[in-house]
C-alpha cells in the first residue's frame, strides 16, 4: 500500500507549513497524481486518518485529483484555519 508513504510525505509537508504559518486546523487536502498512479482516494483517507495524531490534523478530508498525464504525486491544495 503505497498510499501510506504518500500520506507520510504529505503530513511532513503540512508540519513544515504549520511551522511557517502557525495555522490551527487542517480542513481539506487535495492531492494530485498522474493517470498511471494506482492510489485511491479511499485508501489515502484511511491512511491519513490512521496517521493524523496531532489535533490540528484530525478530521481533514482528502480529495484525489487525477490528471491525464504522467505527473508525480504532489500536494496541490491545503485548506486551513
């Protein structure tokens, strides 16, 4: 399940952004990937929920946007309070 490593990387990015911007809550995360990536939105959400151990991470919703190209996986949008 490579979704776990994707989410570990996304959470690391979010933690770095929190240090810079000091937000209090993550509401929404949009992840983008290319057409050949097998990641599923359901598995990404499951992994995120399992790893979101900090209060500000809890409850965020994941959306997976699939592009019709060979894009890598990346964090595209982050909605925070």
